[in-house]
């Protein structure tokens, strides 16, 4: 999730873009003011659900940021 969040931040040039996401599984819609709000909620949910330790999710978010930076530098290029 971290790579997606940081890629969207890089693409739009900002973190502050409101959006909503719908879950077919629970038939619920979650709304967020920022991309990073969604990432923080996912990290919290995994910790609270007992799936991961917080440090693992935080390290995953850092790795995702590095992946997004690599993609921005090597893959996503301006169209001319």
C-alpha cells in the first residue's frame, strides 16, 4: 500500500486529495482527506487485527516509499 500511496502523491504533487474507497466484502465505504490517511488506517487495522507488529508495517511503508521513488525515477517519464 505504501508504494501506491507515494506513487499517487508523486503523480498529483500533493498528499491532500480527498477520495472514497468501497469494500465489496463488507459493503462499506471509507472516505479519506489525504492519501496518507488511508495508509495510516491500514497500518492501524493490521496492528489492531493482530496480523502484524507496528514496526513491520512502518518498515513496509518506508519500503513502499523507496519503490515509488524508484518508479518515479526509472519508469514514469513525461510524455512528449
